[in-house]
C-alpha cells in the first residue's frame, strides 16, 4: 500500500487518490506506515469507507476527506489502550 501510494504521488497522470476501505483494523505498525505515506502526499487523498475501524481509521486520519460509502457504512474508533500507574488509578 505504501509503495502504491508513493508511485501514485510520483505519477503525473494521477491527480488524486481514492482509498476504498473495508477493514476492521490490523497491526498498529502497518497503520502508522500507511498514515505516514498519506501525510507525505502531494495530491489529494480521499477515503471512501464501507467498513473502517481501528487501524483503518488510524491509517487514514490525515486524508483530505473521508466519505461514507452509504448509510450502512461502519466507521469506528481507533481504540485506545491506556496504562495507568496504580496510584493514579486510585486518585482518579
């Protein structure tokens, strides 16, 4: 995906990129790699989401626009894991 994005950025015939998503998530490292590639864009990047949760959301946070494919599209949160020290947990 990252290589395909970079090739599209370099191609003068490509004026913009549409990323069609259908994912429940995935590895954080992969999502961050895609997000870095989207951040380094030199052309508009639009996300067309059918199902996009967790890693899919993270990967596309910096796109220029996100569009739900239809009324039944599912777009979820990135999800968060937080580590809290015991003393802080007790305080909160």
